[in-house]
């Protein structure tokens, strides 16, 4: 008999994939590619942490790694993109400052795990 429908995910196994990018936006085509790249990130569940810094929560490393390939395929020519994977614990230890005020760090989204 199950006591809960939700299985807690370890904050060491759960990962955040961070995407940091600089994309050229001089020509109309470069602007179009920038918009396409940003819309892709949003459609895949990434959230904006700062301008050109996006993050996505994943319940495990393997799930986060699949986005490496997706992003690699859509990086525009001349684009500079960095991908960084950190544990949920490390992400939660991040300090976010807005001026002199400490802001609460983004929380992992509510999600159910199906086995």
C-alpha cells in the first residue's frame, strides 16, 4: 500500500541545466535566429534567470543531458552558448541579489514522477 503518490527526488540526483548565451543580433536574420533560440528554450520549460541565462529543472542527470544535443543542434552561427549542469542542492545554495536586497532563488517546479 503506497503512502503517497509523490516520490521525493534527491536534491543530489536532481539537476538544473543552465544555458548562458551571447547571440549576434545585428542583422534581421540574426534577430530571427535569436528569437527562435529563446522560444525553443521557453517551449522546453526553461525559465529566464537573467537576460541570456536560462535554467531547467530535471529529476536526473540523464534527462538533463538530452537537452545538450537539442541545444547543440539549434545554436545559430556566430552564437556563443555555455551549458552548465548543477545539482538541485547546489542551485538551492545560490544567492540572488537585487541591488542590496537578497532575493529568493527560483524553486523547482512541482511535478509527479511516474514509474
